C-alpha cells in the first residue's frame, strides 16, 4: 500500500506565518504536522509516500532530507539521541509539485503516474490522529474486507455545516451520498468525512473522466466519489482514537495542548500552565 500527503495549499488561515513557512511544518511543540502523518503511515505498513507540494513548500523536502552538518556534529559527539532526531526516515518519499492551485482533484491526478493500478491512502495535514490502531490502518483493514474505496468519518462533530456529511445505506457502513457543507437541519446524518481516504483504482478512473469534462476553475474529487457511491463502491469507517484538527488557529492550539498532555515529559508542566492561566483569566475575573 502507498500513501499520498496533499500539501500544496496556501494555508491562508495561518497567515502571515504561512507566507514563507508551509502549514505542514507548523509544530505541535517540537514536531511538525508532517511528522504525525508519516508516523501514521509507517505504523500502518505504508513505506512508499508521495507528497504533493507547490512552489512555496521546499521546506518539506529539506526537512525530510539529510542534514549533513547536524548529523556530522552529533555523530562526532556520540549523541545518538539527537542523531536519531535528525536522521531521514527509512521510507521511500517522493515529491511532485502542483504548479498552480487547481483543486484537490487535480492534485490527485498529478500523483496518478506514481500510484499505478493499486489502492492508495490519501492524507490531509489538517487532520492528525492519536491512538491505536493508526487511522490509515483502520481504512486499510476495511478495504481488505470490502475491496472498495473507504472514507474516515467522525460522528457528531461541532459545526456539521463545515464538513462533507455522509448518507449511510440503511443498516450498513456503505455510503450512498455525501453532502458538502449542508445548511443546518438538512444534514443526511451526523457523520462527517475527515481528511483520510483510501482510494481504489476505479476512483481514479472516475476522477479522470470527471476531469475530461471539467471546463474551468478548481477541480475537486467529490464528483468522482459520488459516481462510485452510485454504484455502491464506497464505505465508511467511524474513526477510533483522537482526532486533532489543525485546520484553523483555535483547533491548532487545542492540538498542541492535547499532544502535550499525551507526552510524559510535558504533561505536568502543561497542566501547571493550564491551572496558572485558569486562575489568572477565569478565577481572578469572577
């Protein structure tokens, strides 16, 4: 199984920092979001990864390359712990640039020559996952059961109107439709698609057909998904574990706190800071 990370977007919700720093490099304490996706892939048995980037994202390639100076210094010091932190991953990682922002569907098509005729897991850096089993592995296991395209979903998130909401086939986990950002009260369910997908070759066949009929503007993948849904070829997995939504600043702050609380070396100082700020901003103003 191969994996794709879609990392070509502008990251405008985090301007001005994303003017020069890719959103995928924004850290949760000392680890960029990109690391969490690669950890998930690796733990799911995915060793071949393609990162779809854009002109402003060279930092991603630099981060995953050798850092000769640091490696030389740490090797000379015999500092194996720090050397392990800067070594490249033992994964096959390739990059392709999307020259202009033409939508996620177009970005996926750029990966097609690399994918070949096999299923692939696609990850978006706005959604990070903590817990076992890894989210990508949950999709892979469902694909092995069904042989179909699989979407990761979460149930009852806040603000359903911000998501693509799936319509389930009664009594099954087969998805028969998806409604993008429905108006409140019109949602077909309370299950929202999040940024992890397992696409089969027939999805990419539908994507190519849709692109041939596309005339202007950004090109998205939803039409191809809906075509597969019409033929009963899409299933959903309600994700277990904890989702960290880093797509906008408040979610990013929460993700930093949640991740810090998961780390033994940071849990106590993080709790102390939370208590300090609670007393400063809540208790003192009550």
